């Protein structure tokens, strides 16, 4: 080995290691997100929907608060709080609440296909928010993905949207808004701090919601129910977003978003393995069709 090669070798290793680490972190985040719906379905075995969402937020806020205190993170400046409120309303409150209500009547496999449209919805809202004008191919692929999901939903619901479907489509919009604003804030603050402060911001509301929910909704504690609550709080809400943002910082948003294409299909696997659901042939077919549409948008936008 020449002196020149010896001098460049450490640099090559230093470049590769962050990419591998970032990819592993982002993949861990995708796995954590894919378990959200099965965990929620388990949690509903023990708690009512309002109690489950509120308790999930309280536990996640406690974990986030501990991290923020341990790292001695200063409070965000005044101009950041409005954006954090949008993140909190969309990601911490709106999406968990609407999807939990949907799962009281819908299967996790059905919800996974509908919410698989989230990357396209986020991209569309982000374009409107930032003023960026994606190409016509981008919009054609986005509309095709939306058409696939709508056709799947109508076919599964007997030709008309159900209440659960309305909750899921509402969840898409509020979560996309939260992701869009969170992406903007992540340019100013570390991503994990964005979700951490959003959780802490919601803590008073979450505590009040927990008290009211537990007072009015019956609780039937079970192993599945507690495991679902703990994973939804620690795994999906905090750990998933923490490693996702860390991984995205290492490898960049475009490469990370490609990894997220596997999320709906992973959720379909968990719905069968953990919940014993029987998939209709349309579910994986629709999920794959949406995956293709998202892949097109990632390449052309």
C-alpha cells in the first residue's frame, strides 16, 4: 500500500461510517413507526381511545422532558413556539387521536394503506408552504397515489367512505401539516428537540385529558394493552422520531425518505403476525402501487 493510499484510507472510513450509522438509525425509525398501528390496536384492548392517546402523550412527554433536562437544552426562542404548536397539534395530538378513533372501526391493514399516502400528502403541503413548484410528473404521481388509495378505500368500504375512513383522511392532513412545520423547524433546531418540545408543550393538555378519559372510559388492564401503550409512547412517539431525525441528519432527507417506502408493507406484516388479521389481496397490491407512486415523486421533485 502506497503512502498516498494510506493517507486516504482513514478519510474513506470516516465517510462510510456516518452513512452506515445514519441508514441504521433511519431504518430503526421506520420499524418503530410501522409498529404504531398494531401497538394502538393492542392498547385499545385495555383503554378507551381518549385515555390511550392522552396517556401515550404523557408518557412520551415525560421521556422527552428527561432527555431535554439531562442535555440541559435551553428553551426555544419566542419565534419558534408558534411552529412547535403546529407540530404538537398535528403530530402529538391530531394524528394519534384520529388514527386511534379510526382503529376502533377499521383494521390496521386498512389504515396502513390509507396512511401510506402520508409522504405524498406531506410533499404536497410542503410545496404549498414553501412556494416550491414541483414538476408535472411529481403531481401526476401524487394524484395517481391518491386515486389508488381512494379506490381502495371505496372498494373496502362498500362504495362509500366510512367514519373510520374520514378519521384516517383527516389524520393524513393534520400529520402532514405537523411534518411540514417540523421539517422547517428542524433547520433551526435539532429534530429530536422539535418533537421533544412539542410533547412538553402538550403536557398540560395531556394530563387533563388523561384524568378525564380515565374517569369516563373503562379500563381493562392486560399484557397486550400495557405493551401497546408503552410502545406507542416510548417506541413510536419518542424513540422512533428521535432515531429518525438523527438518521436523516446523517444521510439526508432524500435517502431517508426512500427507506420509509417500506413502512406500509411492514405494517401489513405486523398486522398479520401480531394481530392475526387476514389481508385481502387488494391491501398489499394497493400498498405496492402507492409505494411506486412515492418512489416516482422522490426521483422527480
